[in-house]
């Protein structure tokens, strides 16, 4: 199984573990495209064990289309990244969330 498949499987499991009949009606996650080009990810942390944890703003830049930014604000994990960095971006969330025992 590739790293991309592993992180996607982990994210699906994390999402499913948050769904309790209420959380998914109000919160969730969004993966959208950017026009520069790239990806934007918003993962709601409200009413999760991660809600009060902080991820200081991080920026990794290797090239014009090879970059990742991640941070938390307003009880959400945010990622913006280049067009081929989505798996790397989701891995940052997985690694951070896993540190708390999620």
C-alpha cells in the first residue's frame, strides 16, 4: 500500500471515529482546489480531542508548485499546498493528530 493510500485510509478512519450522530451534521472536512494551482484542506476540530491543540504555522517551500503550509486557528486544522503535495499535507495532519493518541 502506498503512503498516499495509507494516509487516506487513516483520514477516513479518523473522520468515521468523529461521527457520532451529531458531529458530522455540524462539522467535517473540506478538500478544495486552489487556482495557483494547489489544494486547500480544512479539518474541523470542534468537539474532537484535538480542539484545543495548537499547530504553529509551518511553511515548507521547495519550488513554485512544491510547497505546503499548515496551521491551526479557530478550532480547525488548515492546509494549503501545491498540486502534488496533498498526501504530504494530510500526513502532517495525521502525524500531529497521532501525537495526541488519536
